[in-house]
């Protein structure tokens, strides 16, 4: 089996997440624009999902929110991938990449009203974040530290 590029992992996971929640490419693009990614059109989504356009780290955050999933879910290769290839042509095992991509979850803090994001109350302070983390059980907290 040929190695999978990391771009292919991101493309496949983006396509699968969009399909799972029943969003069209147009609606995903609208959600990305609502988060401030102004250049996102349905063609952008298609190009990302077909591996013709790389996504930035900043865009992965927006995609995770827009797709109501986690950054880890978008970034994690499947066991079927076996090897993940760098642009240099060198490969690492899928297990190695999975360990690099910490388990994650979307806690639903950002909600969606159609394609408009609904943010909770006023902006969160560092003290607010610490308070929320303290409320999490120790296993969940460990993934954020």
C-alpha cells in the first residue's frame, strides 16, 4: 500500500465531517466566511476536499468549528493509512502520527444558527478558562495541558 500524504488525510477527514453533518460545500464555505475566512467559496471547499488546496493551521481551527468537530478529528489519519508521507517522500507510521495528534473533542461552545456562529456571552478571560478547566475531570483536563 502506498503512503498517504497528510494533505490527503486532511482532505478526506474534511469531506467526511461535512458529509456526517449534512452540509453542502456552499454552506461550509458560508460558515467559514462567517468566522472571517472571507476568501472561502464552495470552490475552495471542493479544492480542499480534492487535495488541490492546502489548508493553513488557522483554517483548520475554522474548519473544526464549522464542521462541529475537533482539530484532532480533522488531523488524525485512520489505521487503514499505514504510512503517512512527508513532502520529502519520507514516511512515518500512522501510529506515530496518531500519537502526535492528541485525542480531542468539540465541546460545543460555539453553536450554529443555520450558518451563523453563536458565541457564548462576552469574550472569555484567562481566569474563565482556568475555571472551566478546573471543572473538568482529570482525564479530560490532561488533554489540554
